[in-house]
């Protein structure tokens, strides 16, 4: 039931946001094992950059999520992208989702 409710929230959120080449959508997905982040250009339907923490890192999941945010910001700045739209994918804005957002902001992304 929780997965269905999250998907409904995600669809509702997605109906209001749209990523472009200049301001792509930063999508966060979390599983039990890893945290993923993608920059998506919805105009062309392509993924510009993707980062995950599947490789084992020392530390907690929160620390790994913050590192994911910093890495996606690094990739975005390498492609000369400084702004994005944050898509939390139906998750509540706390924990790992918040850590990815904070890491991306520290890395230089604005949203």
C-alpha cells in the first residue's frame, strides 16, 4: 500500500514539474541498499547524468546519500548546468532524500 501511495504522490508531483536542457530535473530514488540520483531533460527524454552509491562505502546511508548529491552536482557543473528542479519522487523530504539535496547544494547546484 505504501508503494502505491508513493507512486500516486510521485505522479501528482510530476504533473507540475518539467526539466529542460538549461534546468534539468534532479530525480532521487532510494532502495533498501542504495540511493540514486539522475539529471533528466524531459524535453528530449534523455538522462544527462546519473550517480549511485552501490559500491560499499564506509559510513552510514545518510553520509553516502550526501556524497551522491555532491557527485551529481560535480557532474552537472562539468556539463555547465548550475540550476535544476528537485524531484523527490514522492518520498518525504527527510533522511536520505534531504541528504542528497543538501549534498547537491553544497556541490554548487541551485534549486
